[in-house]
């Protein structure tokens, strides 16, 4: 079967389009209620996330990304620096955490939709699990239609799901406070610095960092970016700043409206809209907003299905996956990987049935995502330093400022923060009743252990399968015409 490589020279991605695509990937309002749990202290944690997560996430991929015109991304970076095993683990975690976080996005959809007909269902774990099952498999079905249909659906939905509610939340909160509304947080006497002596108070802070992971994902599109030397890092910086601008005031807007004791992690955004709608005498708008946000967020969730699956196909070039995982259907979608993603997401969704409350399940899913993704980030951090010494011959159009000293400072600061968040995350948060603390830790350790062991198991199985023929090789021929410059 012949393959026609499309001419993309006249259809490159510019700075604004890349920045908005990245912004959509890293900004999710379903994480806002988790940050709102901290009230005014959320400002501190957002600042900490900006320094220890966003700055390294802009500067490190900003250096690594443009080093290769084709076949860039975390798998390429880590494999070149640390070898194929480490590279496969990095891309595996990047793939897996998007599947793990999908049930929390769907729970947000379900809780939001419930406001339109029965608000009590927003805290009903059986209702949420049922919706998780339906929406995940609908998203898998849409993704089976191919990448182009999925991307169009996801991009349009994500913009509506983020920009519209965030803008309304912020405007409502400002007018609410300005006109004498009873704020649930006090900006004059409220504490802005958490008590670091109580690990249970700060362990939940990792969920704030969830909202800023994924900036590096768009490096997979390096061959389609217009002038990546100039565009890529600038787009990452714009996306990071825009995400902070949206997330910080949105979290405060929810905290202003909803008491911490009544705040639902899955339904917090729509609960805030209910408070503001009642105050302004426009309660009729809440069900309409709930329906719009729910439908639009389904589109955003679709990007968590098809995007990671297509990213995993890049490792098939190195024969790291069994053939059954690399099959494409006639529309060019990785059907086997999509089905596996649906199954994993369904199993993760069962956490909502095993924990004492919806808030506990939501918190546990977010914490598991943090633990896994930060391991991938640590591999990326180490890789940028190793490549400084191992491959000084590769041109770096946008190196980390300050040379080797600057790189060590950025990597050192990011690594210390990542390790601290990973370790503290195993302590049950004080803000939420998590049930048995031993069970909480066992679920996290068990989930992490299974996730970490799986790529090594797959690697050990690869010799049983022939090199994947047909569609995966054709896909790679279209999307990666070369490796290094």
C-alpha cells in the first residue's frame, strides 16, 4: 500500500495556535475546586507551582524540543539521554496519566450535568460511575473515527468548557464582592501561608500542580510548527501564563462563593454558579450553563483519549510494543490502544465506588496522577542535563538561560519540588475525609507499582511478536520523515 505524505508547508502551526493548543491541554476547570479547598492559601500554592513547575516546564522542553526537527517529544529526549527503557517509561507515564485523569474529567461532567435535573446526584458515586462508563466509551467510539474528527470535536469543546465558565466565574465573583456579597474567604485576615508542620494540610497541594502538567506534549507536533526555533518556547510561555491567569482567579471565585465544608471536588464550579445565580437573581442560567459546560467538556475529554494513543505509536518504531497494541483501523485510529484506554479508565473509575465519598475518590485519582506524572518529569529533568554532556554536538536554538549553571539551578529546583510532592502525596489530606489512611496509601502505592511495572512487562514481551507491519509503519512514514537534524 502506497503512502502519500501530505504537503504541510503551507499549513504550519504558528505561535498563537500552538499556545492555545497547549493552553487547552494544561488548563482544566475540573481541577479548580481542589485548589479552592485552600482558600487564600491557594495563592501561595499557585505561586509555588509557577516557580517549581511552570518555569522548568517551559525552559526544559523549550530547549529540548527544537533540538530535533522531526520525531521530537519526551520519548525522543529521554531515550537519547538515558536509553530506550527510560524513554519508554517516560512516554508510558505520559500516556497512562491521561487515562487515569479521564474519570475525574467525566465525574466533573456528570456532576455539572446533574445540576440541570437533580443536584443531589452530584455526590452520588453510583450515578457518577454510570456516567463515567457511558461517556468514556462514547469518547472511545468518537476517537475510533480518526484523529481529525476527534481533534475538531475536542478543540471546540475545550475552548467553550474553559473560557466561557472561567470568564463568567471571575466576573460574577468580582461583582459579588463589590456589591457586598458574603464572601466565604477573608482576604484581609485570611492566612496566605500554609502550616508546613502539618503534612496532612499540605499533602493535597499536589492537586494544584495537576493543572499545569502537559506543557511538553505539543513537542510531538514539532515537524508541523512554523519556525520552531522561535515559536516553540514562546508558545509554551504564553500558555503557562494564560493558564495561571485563568486558574488562580477561578479558584478564588469558587472559594468566595462556596464554604469549604460544602465544596464538592467534582461539582464545585457549578455550585459556585448556583450561589452567584441566586445572588444576582438569574438562577435560570445555571441549568443552561451546566448543560453547555457538560457537553463541551466531553470534547475536552476526547483529547485525553486519542492524543495519548497516537503518542504511544511513536515507540513502535523501536519495536517496544506488541503488535496487537499498534493496529490501526481503516480510519487511521489506533483501535487496540483506544480500547485498552477505555478499559483502564473504566477500572480507575471504579475508585468512585471504593472510597467513602465522591470527594475522596476525586482526590485519590488526582493524587495518583501527580505521583506518576512527576516521575516522568524527573526523567525529563535529568535528560536535559545528561544531553548537555552526552550530546553537546546537537544545536540548541533556545537553551536554558545561564548555561550549565542555569540548567543545574532549574533542574535542581524542579527536581526537589517534584520529589517533595511525590513523598508528601502519600499522606491523606486534612481537607477531605479519606477513610482508612492505610487503604489510602495502599491504593496509591499499588496503583503506582502496577503503572511502573507495566512498561517493563511489555518490553519483555516484545520478542514474542514480529515487527508491526502495515498501518503503524505507514503512520510513522507520514508523521516522522527523519529523526535528527
